[in-house]
C-alpha cells in the first residue's frame, strides 16, 4: 500500500451496495425506492427484472436488458460479471444512450457475500477510476432476523460491513423483538445507522451519502463516514478503556464470544503520530495472514511528518488507495481506526502494530 491521493472523487460516480438475507425485504425496499422521485439520476443494477416486479405505470421505455422509469431511474440487469456490466453502463452514459446518472445502486442476491463485489469496486483499475464506493445498505428482517443471525454467517457479515441497516417488516413484529434485534445489530456494527421501515417506505436520503466524499458539498465528510464516536456512545456499559504509557487509547466495545457471533467491533486510537512505513507493513501483514478475518477497516491516520491525516479503507484482502485529506475534521488529531473482524482478537491486532511501531523507532 503506497501513499496516494484520490483525485477523481469529484468526477466519479458513487456506488451503493444493497444486501440482505433471503426474504429479508430487500426487493420490497428496492421497489419502494424505485417509485421515489429522489431516485432520479440513479442507475440500479439487478440480477433479474422479474425479481423486482417493476410497476408498469413507472416504465417509460424498455429494451432487453434495460428499463427506464418515469421517476428518472434506470434499471439494468447484470450481464455476466459485475465489472463488464458497470463498464457497459458507463459507456452508454458517455455516448448519451441512457439518461445521465450520478449514482449506481447494485442489488445482490440474498446469499451473496458483499466482499467480492466491494473488491471489484476497489481492485478493478478501470472501475475504480470511474466509480467509488458510497456505502453498503443491508436489510434485516424484524420478524425472523434474530433466528437468521443465529443460524447463518452471511447475514452477520452483511450487517457487519454495512453503513446503513434497514430493519424491515417492523409493522409485523413485536416492540420487544424489534428492540432486541436492533441491539444485536448495534453490537455487530456500532457505527452503522439503523432505520426501521414497513413496506420498504424510507427516504432515499437516509441510505445514501455515507461515503468519505460528499459530492454535494464537494468535501470529505470524515465524521459521517467514520462514525467512531458510536463506539463510545453505544455499549457504554461494556467499554473498557486502556490508557497505555505509550500514549495509546484502545476502546474495546464488543466481546465476540458473548453472543457467539464470532464478530468483534472496536475502535483504536493513537495519540502519537505513526511511522508510515511501519503502518504500511502492519496493514500488509494483517492482509496477508488474516485477510479473511478483516471484514472491514476504516480510519484516519496521523502520519509522522505529515500535517494532514490520511484516510484508509479496506475490506478483507483489498484496500482502497489511501486518501490524503485536505484538513483534520476536528481539533483532535488522534489516529482513529474502526475495525470489524471475525474470529480475530483485538489484542492480536493492537500488539502487532505496537511491535512494528517500536521496531521502527528502534531503527531510527
């Protein structure tokens, strides 16, 4: 991982990923979104039109693989792999063969692991130069969600990597069940915004605009993207702060064994600037040896010798190029990194960085 700057954010098209377990209301949510006027200038990539059941009153024009809607949405079926579909869609946009769009929403199958799709967005050089990840939206069934989280790993991973979680079918569930599910989801992923919806009725604005770059303000919205404060605000009863002599403050939030999920969430803070070579070596070591266990990493890093922070973002084995931010988002210049891991202890991660930091200082 080298030092880089994301210079194409202003021109790139934001991408959101819609995930959710089988029967969790993902299609109902998508149907409702397609009818919303705020979805204008949005292209939706789906596996099959028939699965959505688009209201024919909304359909403006149709061809074999594409549907344009009166609300300004554009729906395309995924032909072959995702990379090819995104490239073809972008080419049609350039040629003026489709209505202009500034956002893409990718709907996945209920069984899909979101990580490979995120890898495509980050790792395909052609795709990465034209599109950037805004966020992951996951649906969770208010009636059956607890059982699905107990029995299946995929819905746990979907919730763990999400930026937005929509609890569906809330009109059919008891209040206690909804509250218990929301608490479980917060323990899996403290930094995700959680919304409740019946029949997919939710304003699109609640689901989009959660990426690092805000195209409306033409700026980097670090606080909204990182949401590290959620690790302090939520689960205050289970937090243990360790103030080390070396100036590190590690906030431990979630004991993965407590619920048997195997998923742990925590925020790491460092007061002292970090040596960039040591940091890169640390990330690469984690990716090489424990990549499958790193569900998601987001953070801003205070690099020794740099005035402004660097933003990092990774999903399992793949990392976005680091982004040098134009300014600190607050007076606090601590390094703050949010981890969501699977069967990977917090202490292993923190000790490995401490060791590399000490080694870097010892070689000076």
